């Protein structure tokens, strides 16, 4: 239904490139989406995101619904008008934040009752109200309300969450179809849950796939489990997803996990990781992470990465960046965010090029070996 995705190279069931046609422009995949929780990717101008090659950013329904509120955003022209962003926006369902941030959650078949983490006010999210909020935002891609479970719950609890997630996805789909008939152009993706139980993952994948939504996401991974288990669940789930639709792995953003995801045939990823560590003074380089606050950079006049083409690396030394962080100057996070997003944009461009050239496995090994070697060296120095 409304399939707006085309695989352009690679093996449809594993590493692949594609084109995703969205209301605010075409996106080349695999793609990383910077997270703009409160309608801003922290410490960087929207214009700059575009120049760095990001045409699809993420916003959080939970946060935007609470502040400034759905009505305000709708009256100001949806997220695009409110923000002045001409690219695409994906909004999550708010489910993850309700389960991780809000107090006093009460789940019923109808939806989830929760208390705002901001002022304690009470709110109810239902599959229908979450679709309506994202229509008010005019999200280019919206996600349905789902039930996230923590690593370590019983199989029975995980199964209940899968059943509810499927039932809510069916209701979200019905609500979304009505909005489509009224002229809303955004897409609704489904979310596969199932915790760390392979049979539940398969079941959830089947139940969500059958809804024939324009795209499909894997939720509930990379929540603190070890890498081996993450990979096992990722590949097991990915095998059961339709190959002709965009596949989104939610909440990952480190280079190793991005490579794992592409290897499994995933097309889209998001994570606060590159921007959050940037604001703490940690930057990504081909040779691993660099912690700018470290004493070793005090008199270092070299840039973060001499081979990097970003404006931070063209103009500023590690010594100056260290000084900015030591002095809590706001320019510090701005410059490191710029660099980390440039790094991620470049990483994804390299991945797409390698898939097109049919050399993804070798490219993956070369990039990750170098990155991990650098990480080991940094740990040994300490
Ligand atoms: Zn740079």
C-alpha cells in the first residue's frame, strides 16, 4: 500500500541501497536520522543539517505533545511551518518516552494513561489520538503507539506486549487510512516488538507485516543487551520482514550497530548518540572516539581529524575545543555537533557507495577494524 520505496542496488534481503519518496523530498537509504527531540536537533541550525546532507530528521511526539502542544503546532503550519524546516520529519509514537520518562503509567486495552514528567498533569495516549497528534504535526512518517518492554521481562509479559502492539497497530492503521482519505500525505510505519524471544519476534513481524503499511520498524532492541544478543534478534527479525518496504531499526547510532543494521538489510536508523556525546565533548573519528576534555589535548594545535571536511576541522584545534568545554562555552557543543554529524553523514555515504560497488563486507571490516583499533589504543593509554 502506498509503497514509495525502491531498492536501487544490493541484495534485497541484506545490505542494500534504496530511494524513499516522502512528501518533502526523496531520501537515499541507508539513512541516519538525527534526533530533534523538541523540534530542534540540539546545538545546530536546521539549515546546516540540510547542508550536511540530512533531509529527514526525527521529532518526539511525547515531548511535542506536552510542549508546545499539538494545537499550537497545527495552528503554526505543522512542524515544517513551526520550525521553518523544508525537509522531512519522522515522529515517533511517544510510546517509548511514556514507558521510560512518564510517571504513573496505566496501560489498558484502550491506551496508556500517564503523568507528564514536566508538571505531573495527566494524559491519555490511544492509538487513535497518537495518529491524530502526528497528523497535526504533519509528520512525513509517523509511528503507531506500541508497548515497549524492558530486557529481562518474562515471556508472558513480552507476549502480552506483542498482542497489544498488534491490536494498537490495527487501530492506528484504520485511523491513518481515514486521515489519508482526508488528504494527509504522511506515511504510517508498523513497529515489530517481541523483546528477546525469537518466536515472539517472528510472530510480531508476521502480525505487523500483514497490515501492509508503507514501512516497517524494529523496536525494543539496543536497550542494554549485549552485542551478540542484539545481532541475533536483529537478524532473526529482519529475516521475517517484507523485502520491498523501507525497514527502520529504531534507536541505534554507533558505527558498529549501523554496520550490523545495514548488513541485516535495514534502511533507516536514528539515535541521540552522535549529538549527545558531542555535547559532552566526545567526538567520532575514523580511529575511534576522542575525548576533548583530556589533558593530552591541552596544547594540541591539530584538528579533531585532519582528513575531515567539516567546518570545525577546517578552522579549530583540539586545544581550542578543549578550552571551550573546560570553560562551558556554548560554542563547544555547537562545533562538536557539527563534526559528529558530518562524520555520520560521511559514514552513511561511504556505506551506500560500498553497497553500490558490491563491496560492503570488505568496507565494513576495514572501517570497523580501524575504529576498534583506535578505541583499544585509547583505552590502553588511560
Ligand atoms: Zn570534522
